């Protein structure tokens, strides 16, 4: 018995290659042609012929609980699937892309319904889509949420998932940024789809970037809200290589002990700004912290206060004479809020205390009406003349 194979070109295979390259249509893999030896019934070789075998087609799997976008206006564009989280205690959420290759691996993270008290499950009917509620400049109100809806067309009329004790189920951008390794895929997607500043997704928000201290330019410069609650010192970054640490207040010095810093109170969320004195705007002023959730609400906010009820502040004199505030001083002078040289021709060695220096009697100065005495340093422009201290009580 003799087996014969036709030694001819595979026209269908050639046609498939042509159509794939011109139309880019996803079809099952092409047949694989391999040379095969041919034998007669006695076992003698008759040469080699071509034999085709059809490999198993690769199937592109849709990621389970896949999220292609977090922007509601793109749901229909990417055909975002409706997710069913009913009665689940946790959900493995995968951030995927429609352009992924079949073999590409989707990364994800675990979503919990509630971690307060005993672990609880998602409600019985929890079907819908995850989306991102973006509030520019506010990492607390910018949140990952879940909209209950049966179809994408019902998104606008749907309601957000609620927690058992009331309030919306959410994961804030601040929470996501605190664990960049865990949430790196969703953070990357958010930065790609929304105008989120780098400092908003920085770990622990340690890079508190300052674009300006001018209250009139906070919004136009894109200055962001920062949360300094519980910090004893807030490190501000004016440039990539310049920073300054601002303390809330040091405690009273105890006997034989160095003073310890007191932490900023809870809910200290807002922006630092420079308050200029109307009498001498570029000479007298103080750095303050305005409590607000958004720079657009700056005028509606209130200033951070000390336990005494007085506004927390850092005077222009303190900024000028304290070496650790050199970068802060440069930033204020660059914005035109503070004179670069407040005391020309006065040696720096005479400007080392927080006692108000005066060159002439016409120089403006600040008076603390709650103090029992006022100390003023009369500074001569001559480097050979000593400084004279005056006490007014």
C-alpha cells in the first residue's frame, strides 16, 4: 500500500496571510506547514512532502471583573462590562485594556465592601460599574465609587452604592496614593484619564508642592490642597531641590529637656498663603494656613488657629532672619510678595533675633497689643555702630 501527498502550494494559507495584513482581522491562527517524510508499504523512504496541521486557536479572555475605564463618558466606547459583586466579601478588580494581547496579564487589587468591625459582604443586588468621582485638587473628595445599574444606559439614573451605616461606599484618591504598590494600576489609569497632579498620587503626600503663596493666584497656578493633620512639621517643596519645614508650635521647654513639637490638629486641610499688611505690603506680612477643601472655596474658609485662638502664622521678620526659611524667603520674593532686601546696608550679623529692627523712625513695625512690653532694635546703617535695644512698656 502506498500513501501519496500532493506537492503543491497552500493557496488558502497564502490568501489568509494577505487578508490579515490588509484588513487586520482577528482570526484563528493559520495552518502550520511542516515537511514530512513519505514511506511505502515496505518502509522505504519516498522523499519528503508537505503536511499541514491546525494548531489550537488562542482565545482572548475577558478579564474577570475587568475595568477598561473609570470615565463614565467612555463606558460605551470601550464596552465596559457590568460587574456583579452581589454577596461577595471581596472583589478582585482588574485594570485591563482593550488593546491587550491575548497573552497579556491583567494586574489588579482587592476591593472590600467594609472593613469596619466584622467583615461584611456586598449587598444581595450589587450590579453596576466602578467610576471615578474627580474633584480637582481634593484628594479626599476625589473617590473611586460604584454606580448601581443594570446596563450602561441606566448609569445616569442609577444610585451609588451605600455603606451599611450610611454614606457612600468609596475609596479616596488619598487612600489609593498611600499604597502606590498595591494600587499602581488604578493610579496609572487615573493619571491617564484625568488631570491629576503628581503630588496628588505621591506616597503619603510627602511632596507638598507649592506653586505660589499669593492668594490671588492659587487657582490659576494650580495650587493643590494639602492635608497636614497630625504632622509636627510640614515639609513644603517650592522647587524640586528646595524645601522648608513649618512647625505648628513647639511646646514649652521643660526642665532639663528640649522642647517638643506639637502636631497640627485633626482636619488641617487647606493651603498655605501669604497675608500682606496693607501699610507696607512687601515689608510686613505673615504666612498663614487657610482651612478649605478646594482652592475655589478659599474665600469661604477660615485660618488655622493656635490653642489660644490666635491665627497660626509665621511673620515676615521670622522668615527673613531664620536661616532654615531661606527657601521660603526666596519663594516669597520671587512672587513679589516680600522685598528681597528688607534691611539694606544692615549686616546680617545684626539680624539674628526676632526683635523688630528699625533703621529710621519711619520704618513700619508690628505691635502685639497683648504683650506687656515692646522691644525694638535701632539699627544703624554704619557697620561700626552697635545696635541699640529700646523697650517700650
